[in-house]
C-alpha cells in the first residue's frame, strides 16, 4: 500500500493538469477540424494526422472507433494509420504523468517518437494505396453533440475522460506497486544480461496486450528502478498503448492486411530502433537520475500531492457511479424504445464501451438504406434495428467496418 500511495501521489497533480488540458483541447479543437486535415492522400495529411494525434488523450479504446470513423468519412489510409499509431502512444495527460514519474528526458522523447512513428506509418500506408481517396474529408461535416463551453471542458476532462481511462490507470498502478514489491532491486542487471533481449521481451509482452498510455507509466518507472534499460522501458511505453489483439483484428478487417502489417511493423520497428538509440546515444544518468529523484526526494509539497491524490480518487469514484447510473438509465430508455419498434432485428455486438462507441454504431447503421431506427445497448452488447428488409451480412459488414465485433443474430 505504501508503494501504491507513492505512485499515486507522484502522478495525481500531473494527471489532473492533463485532464484540464484535455478538456481545453476538446472545446478548442472539435473533431470536424481534425477530419478536415486528414482527407488527402499526401504527406501533408499524414503530417497533420500524426501531429494532431500526439496531444489527443485517447487510448486505443477511443482512438480505434475515432480513427475508423475518420476513414469512413473520407480520410485516406495514410492519415488514418498515422492517427492510429501516434494517438494512443501519448497524450497531454500521459506526457505530464511521464514527467512526474520518469523525468523530463522521457517526457520529451515519448511524444517525439509517437510523432515520428505515426508519420512513417502514414507515409508507408499512403505509398501502398494506389487508388487512394482524394476527397476532402472536410467536405463531409461531422455533427458534434456537445457545446463548446467551460461546462463541457470540465465535463469531458474530469468526467468522461476519467471514465474512459480510470480502469486501466488503476490496473497500471496496481501492477506497478505489485512489481515494485515482487521484483528484486537487481533483477534486470543480474538475470537478463543483454539489454536487447530485454527489449524483445518487452515487445513480446506489450504487443498482444493492452495498457493505456498513462497506465504504462508507473509500470515502466518500477521496471527502471529494478534495472531495466531505458530503451526497453521506452519499448513498453510505445508498444503497450499502441497495440493489442482487438485493435489488430479491427485494423486488418477494416483497412486491409497490408495496412495491418504496416501498422505493426512501424510500431515494433520504431520501438526497437528508438530503444537502441536511447541506450546507445543518451547518458543513462538522464533516466536513472530522474527515477532516483522521484523515489527519494522529500520536498515541501507533500500536502499538495496528497490533496491531488484525494481529488483524483474522488473523481474516479464519481466517474464510476455516474457511468453506472447513466448506463442503467440508458438501458431502461433503450428497452422502452425497442419495445415500440416494429420489424425489429437484434444482433450481438461486442466492443461498445463508451458513449462514443454507442453513437458510432447507431449513426453508422442509420446510414444504411431502409433503416429507420437503431438502438445500441452497451450494457448488454446488443443492437436493435428497425428496417423493412436488411440482410444479416450487410449488418455484419457495416458493424465490422465501424470497428466493432459482430457476434451473431439474437
């Protein structure tokens, strides 16, 4: 518990500041602005997508439907892949949290690496898209269902975003505290002699599993304190948030196998390349010194850190209960609507975890000819469709293109 409290105290002030910045980005930079600059099959669109993806506080849960939505609304494969690579690796919240636990060098390196790998992946994807889309995505207007106000800033930053990442943030902190107690202090220096073998182990562990950009930070901090090379820690910070089995399946199905291999190759190759650069070119003291200072320094801001931790815990609890109440109310409303629908067809759809997922599925299916009403029930992973005549294959194809898993008709 002591180690967990220390990790939370170090991260909480920066997380709260990051949530505030995320709310500001939400209000100042609405989604249609992002889409407008991702619509061309050229280097500029890839550059814009990668650059805009770096500060976006979206984990792979949020970025996957968002990225696929951009693609379905006119963005070409290059900018879509670029956005999918750069966005989950980092964000304003995780950059600040990285600085709090891992120090300034990694806080700078991490967004730079996310931008470069996103840029490279987008360029490679564009090169393979012989008949790329040239339509300006900005010509297709995406409706925003929120007001650009101070209220929305705080609602998104301190409620919705916390609801989205709190699960993985808590898991990351618990895993980090557990590893800190379990792993001996000289584990990596005495057990794994090769820094490059450590990188490969990090890749093998990170690629198939999911951990959000912020949740990976305390784990990397603990492993660094246990002797892990900085380059291997960077591999974890890159590959952990950017890849997982579910994301790979959706990208392969929606954008094609070639795009999937470009996506994976860029992330894995980029992680190893930059990991080697960090180990070979940068002083080890830059990283070990930052970790050591975080672990041992005693300052006069203890009360502030404890207050920030308490506020963070209260916000997480608040977000959980609001999400629970909202889900129950939403489920009752959806059941009432579904009971009034005629010629109803119901399907099992997995992967809907947030309001954005629900809206994406409903709006995507409503665009089909002959569909008059759609209700997506997140709690029960069920979609109800009112239509005169619609084939199950078309429903399946549409749902999978939107980035979710079609699990059959009910």
